[in-house]
């Protein structure tokens, strides 16, 4: 069924209650582990909370599940940079820019990482 999707939508319906959102996104993943969007949403939440190690777990899983989705790379690059792993951030950015040379978010990250 579509229960995994309902839990994903429920997770998005809690913008002010991150704990509930995390619970719903994790339930969505439990029901359908190959559905990429809750991984993206969890990575975003953990970035907002400053937990870049957890953000990396979910953003890297998003890249693994859907390597043609730039957002997984963008969240991973940001998290690697925030954890001080600049070489990994740079390596991933180069790979992503090779795939999407015109992506403005990746261009912005390039400028951000040069600072």
C-alpha cells in the first residue's frame, strides 16, 4: 500500500515539531526503505539541529538510493564541510558538478567552500 507515503506526508505536516516529523519519516523508511524523500527530509532536520553526523547518514543513503538526485549530494557536501571533512566535501562537490554543471546550488556551494 501507500502507507509509507502517508507517513512521509505526516512528517512534512509537523514543521514546528521536529520530533514528530522524525518519527513519521522513520516510519515511512521502515515501511519502504527504498523511498528516498524521507531520507532527504531527515538530513534537512538534522542539519537544522546541527547534528551533521546524523545528517550525513541520511544524506548519504539518499545518494546511494537515488544517485541522480542533486539534493542528496548538496546535503552531504554541506554536512561533510560542517564536520570538518573538507576533503570529502570537495570530492563529492567535484563529482556532483561533473554531473550537474549548471546547478546553481552546487555553484553556490563551490563559492561557500572557497571561503
